C-alpha cells in the first residue's frame, strides 16, 4: 500500500470512529461527560430514547415537563427531542442493574454521533430490586424509571398526581446525568450529601426525591426546582 493510500484509509477509519461515539463508556476519548449534555461544544442536539414496557408508557405531559426542564438548563441549539420504542414485558418480578444494562443492550437504537447526543430512559413494569426506589441513573447517558411503582403510588386519594411524580423522578435522574451533585459537575460551593445529592430538602436533587419517602412533598402539584447552588454548578460546567 502506498503512503497516500495508507493515509486515505487511516483518515476514513478515524472519520467513522468519530461519527459513531459509543455511549456509557466511563473513560477514553469517546466517553460522554456531563458537560457534553450542558454545552454545545461537542453536541448541538439531544435525542432522548424513551423505551417502555407495553402498558407502562410515561404520560406525555410529564415528558413535556422534562423537555422544558432540559431546555432551561442545556445549550442545545439543534433542539431536544424524543423517540419512542415499546417492548414486551421481560417477565421480571424486579430489576437490578445487570437486568437494566441487558435491556439497554438489547433495545437501545439511538447512539451519539457527530453533533447528536443521545440518552436512554427505560420505563419498567416491575420495581427496583434494591428498596423503595422510583428511578436510577445507572450509566453516563442512561436511566430507568420504575413506572409500576410510580403508578401504584400516584393518582389516588392522598397521593400525588401521576404526571408530577413521573416528571419529578425523570428530572432528578437526568440531574445525575448532568453531573449533580459533585458527580462529574464540580460544586461551586459545597452542598453534597447522601451520595451525590443536595443537602437542601426542597431541591430537586435531594436524596429522598427518588424514593417513596418523598411522596408527601408532592401534594402541592409541582415538581421541585433545583436550588441556586445546583444551578450555579450547571452554569459553571457549560449549562444555562
């Protein structure tokens, strides 16, 4: 192979690798980091893949709230959009992290490439294997919402509205993908406790928000906002 042909082939390989960035790699040149969500330096568009078990799709109004939340904090001039995929029930009585990773491996179709960043949200038809958890961010671009648990604990007398609970949990888990709290997005002022959560009980990133312990706080019909320190952290890492 001549030197010129070698250079052409090498350039083509590098171009193809750069055009298809594999998600959920913790280290290396193609790793997705919180700043990739927050700024438009590498990615100008965000596509969120919503994968749900039949009968456990999220409400459109809760997805609209998630989109509005993200638009208020992310610099994505190419826009933020959703794609949807329904799957048959895997038949599990509960999900652990390995099961969630397997679901994503088998069903995720959207991956980050060129100027498009993607995220994956799975809506499960069974609870989490570890306690009363409503949602979990388990990889750099991936989260799961335990939709059956949400449906079982919302919409009734003395319970929060289903769309408010859904939106609260989705926004909380996406907050972790954005690096909150001190989880890839550095703190401007110290405010982390309980494993990358905010110490402000009224903040979206308070630790109890992703558990059943927080249900009573949602009776006012509003998703908790980020406190000023969480917002400052996001802004310092390329967000709005």
